[in-house]
C-alpha cells in the first residue's frame, strides 16, 4: 500500500510533489519501524499485516501494542500505577503544596513509564516529607531493585513486609522474593514465593518460583507451576493476558525446555 502511494507521489508534478513524497517516505519509515518492533516482540500476526502494506494495521499496532509495550518495568507493574496524563498536574500541585502523596503519585507514574531515576527522586522526596508511609518505602524498594540495587532495596521491602505481608496485594512480597534471588539467597526467595502463591496466582510469581525449583532439581513441582500459568492464561480476561504476556511466554519456553 505504501509502495503504491509513493509511486503515485513520484508521478506528481509541481513543487507540492516534494512535500507529498517526503510525507510518503515518512509513512514508509513508520511502517518499517512498526514491522521491526512487531517481530522483536514476537507479534507475528501483526507483523504479517504490517508487511503486506496495511497502513491501518500499522496505526492500530502503534496504539494497541507499541504504546502499551515494554518498558524497563514491564512485567513488574505496581498496582494502580497505570500511565496517567497527570505529570504536569502533579508537578503543579507539588510546586504549590509540596505534599508527600503528590511526590509518591508522580513517582508511580515515572515507574510505570520505566523512568527509574525520576521515580527514585520522587519516592525519596515523598519519604522526606512523610517517613511513615509504607507505600513510599515499598515503591522505592521496587525502584531500586529494577535499577540493579537489590542490597539497597532489601531493608525497605523487608520492613514493609514485616508490617504487612499482603501490602500492595502481594506485590511488595514478590519484589522481596526477587531481591532475595538477586542476592543469591535461593531458599529464602523460594519461601517468599510460596508465601505469595498461598494467597495469589500471579504468573510472575509462578514462573520465578518455577525457575528456582528447576535450579534445585525439583522439575516436577516446576512443571506444575508452569502448567498453571498456561492454564490460567487460557481463561483470563484480555487485559490480564496483555499484562502477563511476558510471563506466559517465559512459562512456555521453560516447559518446552523441560520436556
């Protein structure tokens, strides 16, 4: 489709032809960009329709997949920390009121966008204004973990979990399990994953629990956890399947390797 548009534009005469040609070239580059992105993500269904020249498919892919795609924190989202067009509003509120919860909310938005340096700064600003808020400590711990600083994250996460193991619907305990894994404490991490799975059925928890079980040679238990991920995904609502897609793919690969 794009190729035919370019051919028509090249046949035009007059000064406007150059403008149209540049516009067509821009569309072509955009389409190639989305095609490459689709292949890298394993979205082969989308890639086929983009490749055959459907500009509509390309635009739909951009809004439905690309803009909702991977960031530095994909698969490790915070509950309720969806991307919101509130950055300027919160910055204005911080400028005038400088409240701890405004810094926390801004940090959550930056975290959702994968902007971890900005998120860390906002979480620390929140703690400076209210050192008693467990959300700020837990989210700062999550942020430090994603930045590759598990030793710094550990005391923050442990203190929150000690007060409330169910904090953030189990997400803080999951982050602590990941922190312990990163620090090489596999037995403690596995115990934390079992605590999570006693209350929740998160794919993120099942897959990482299975990975530790595989490392310990407990392949039967690992297969069970991975099979549960695949089974749950088949009946999950669309929004959940999008959110856990990364973990479901990982579960499939691990199951294949165990056969």
